[in-house]
């Protein structure tokens, strides 16, 4: 009868059913027992995990028998009638796995031993006995004969091509590894694996005090450190102590190519805060923020605007400069900041994840012009090529000699000795930035994929000349220079209220109460505003209604004239309709009845008073209707006597 197949992997349910000593007899308790002892992350000396997914339906995990306590292993072997601590199916393969993990010193010793064994076999083939061959090799190499005999025992039954792992020295520690209570070990790990990154020594000291209070032994700090390195994956330590971003940086970054792009096909926009104190026209000292647009293919800065803060207005003006000077790009890479994800810029884009998206929202600048929007990963500078350009600006512009004394450093710990000694005037700062940006674009020997030793200007110009570029029409420029805002027209007066101002035009009279998109220039609210319906169709323009002095007669006359003109236009419009009178409408009704007049039965004479000549003067009467003639006939008026 064949011997039963040896097993080395068991599920928690199987271990619970076997009721082994030192192990729970319930599946749920067995899983909790394995979690408490971190069986899921335990590994052997070769680095192989001792827990693996269970094959088949139901899933779960299987645990290696080497994780079980000694008494449990013995009882398991007795119950199953088999050796449960088996070697791998291919011992040579397992040995080679261990051998590859060893250092050069161990491998060199194994190769030396293999060479001595090969020499002994060669001496045996020449006619010497094995004993004489072993003695000869021992004398030649300065080894004892017993040592060489031990090597020969190691390769007994091993194929020649698998001798190196068998002959490699396996140095073992001088004693048993100090044990630590599972709960104390868990407390230590919970303290050490924190984002605050405490030192191992401080965690060890705190844990040792807890162990002493409970009357438990605590191994040395070096033993705890070795146990930590042996049992806890370094990646687990990295994640718990330094976070997700540190774990992401521990793997190779994605490398992207621009070989398939051309100039102005894809642009990148972002904001940069200068580390320079600048005095504004109002006398305030600030650190200016620049919103810049960079061509991804050539890395050239195409447009930039400088202001006191990063805003949608600054972003819009920057795009307006881009459209006017170069054209409309096909796509734009931007982050989810308020200045870029605002409704003025990306309103209507389904992929925008800032602010609530509503159907009646105004269509943003990029969405309205058909520019495809790509969102960069938040807090990841390497996903935006423009960040590399900003790093250049920190050195070439912020630290320029013209700004000496105004440079503040990029963090509180990097303040220069002359920190805050002066502030640059706004006009001087803007002029220096413009010059620095031009120098940045014109500098030669660029080592990017597309530049290959040229400047960004040359790289962009070469591709721009042979690429299809979309040019902005006057209507598109108006969209770029005007910001959109949802407003409802006043139901009574037809006026639009925007930022405390009132706007109106005669054409607004037909839009009372409607929801419209108002496009305006935030930099000049005195200009006309333009009204669009929710589908983007142009409606009309509205002019500013400014407040006037209470007793300003000229403005009162102008207002009266405007009202009169408005009323005249409406009356003209009414007359143009060529409407019928109410009587005419009534007479056109089908089967309209004729009015019936009563016939008088008593006639009262009527005498004329005054001069008779006037009464006798013939008068040509207008034609009377038929029913009026009958009335006069019935009255039988009598001419008065002379």
C-alpha cells in the first residue's frame, strides 16, 4: 500500500477540526489566533511567505505547517500518519533558491569545496583509492581529512550540477533567538509603526516598562531590532511610518514621451508663488503669484500673468494671451485648484470634481472652445511638466541680483541673512520676470526629448511652423476676455444686477424673469455686459445704469428722454402690428346679432332757442347708418315758424 502523500499546507478550518494541542478548536478563533501571531506576513529564510491563497471555491488562506507550535506538529503527524515537515518536491531547486540569496563569501567557499571534490574524483579516476585521494587533497589545500570526508557526505546522492548549494557553508547562530510575549510584541509594533516615526529605542523603552509592569521578560534592543527586520516587511514599515506617498515613490516612476505631440497640441497651466517681497501700487507688501501656460511638447512658456493671488480671472487673462498670440490648443493639462476648476474656466466639463455640477451652469472657457481637459493627479508635481520649469525660475528669477534683500527663501528655515531688508516695486518686478521668462525660453543646450540641444524657442518654432494650429476668431476672443455668471433678469424692470451694478438695455424688456448667462470683463465693469441663453445663444448687450446726483437735472432729462424713446419704440411696434379695433373684431364674429331699437309711442316737440338763421342754415349731414335714419324719421321734427 502506497504511503499517504505528505502535506504541509492547512486551512484554519482544517486545523480547528484536528483539535491540535495549543491551537483553538473553532474556525473563527483559529483565524483570530493566526491574526494575533501575524501568520499572514511570516516568511521563511528564503523570503517566501508561509501563508498563501487557498485554491478552489471559497477562497481563504492556507498556512504552512512550520507555523504550528511543536506539540501541535507532533500530534498532527500522529493523527495523519505522515511526516508533515516535508522538503520541497525538488530539493535541488529549493537549495538553489537559498543559494542565490547568499553572499559572495558563502558562494566562494562553496566553489572552493566543489573544486577540491572534483580533484579527488580525478585522483580516483587515475587509480588512487578514495582514502589516498582525500589525504592528498588535504595535504595540498591545508585542510583536515575529516573535513573533506564531511564534504563528501554532503554530496552523497546529489547530482554534480547541484553540488554548489549542498557544499555551501550554512552558518547558524550561536544560540536560540530570545522570545518575546506576543502581546508585548504587538504593543511594540503598534508604537513603532506610526506616522510620527518614533525611534526604535524610545519605543523599546516604553514597551519594556509595560513588560516589567506585567512581570514579563523583555529581550535586548538588538534582538527586537533583528526580529523587526526579520518578520516585518520593509514596505509595511515604509507605509505605516511614512505614508502612501513614500510607498509610491519607492517604485519606479512612469516615463512619458512627447514624440507623438506637436507644438500647441497640449499645454500645461499652473500657478507659482515667487519667494520675493514685492510692493504693490496700494503700498502692500506681498509675494506675487504667477499663472503660466507651458507648451508640453517644447517646454516653452507661452503666456503668463502676475497678480496678488491665484484666481480664475488671472487664469482667464492668461488663456486670452495664449489665444491671441499663438492660437487655441487641442488639450490642456491642469490641476483641480479653484483657479483652474472654476466654472469660468471648466464649467460644463463632466470630469470636473470641484463644486457642484448643474445643468444650468455656464459653459466654461475651455469647454466652450472644445479644448479637451486633462486633470493632473493632486499633490504630484512630476505629473505636471511645468513644475520643472518653475524650479528653474526659483534660481534664475527669485534669486536674481536685482532682488537682493527681497528674497525670502522657499521655507521658514531657508531665510537669508538679509531677509526682509527691502521690497521690490511692482513695475520693476514685472519687468524683471518678463525678461527672465524670455531668457528661460531662449537658453540653449536644453536636454529634453524634443529640444536635443536647442532652446525651447527654437523647438517650439520648428514644430509650430509645420503643425495645424487653431486660430481664435473675434467671437472666441470675446469669450476668452469675458467671464460667465448665471443671473436672473428682474421680472419687473428687466435689469441685471452684477457686483452691485445695474445693467439694462431696451432689448432686455423681452427677457423679464429669464435665467441667462452674463458675460463680462471683471477688469472693467463699466463696459457693456453680454447676455446669452442657457444653450449659449447670444441674446443682447446691456449698458451700465450708473447712480446719479439727487438734483442732477441733466441726468434727469437724459433719463426722461431715454424713457420717451423707449415708449415711442414700443408704440411704433404696436402700430406696426396693424391691429383691428374692438368693434371691428366684434363685427367679424359669426352670426353677430343686430341691435334692436325701441319705437317711441309719444313724441315731444322740440323748439329751437336763439337765432333762427342759424337753425335754418342748411347743413350737409354725414351719411347715417340705417337704424339712425329710422329714428329721426320717427321723431318727425317740426321746423319752427319764422
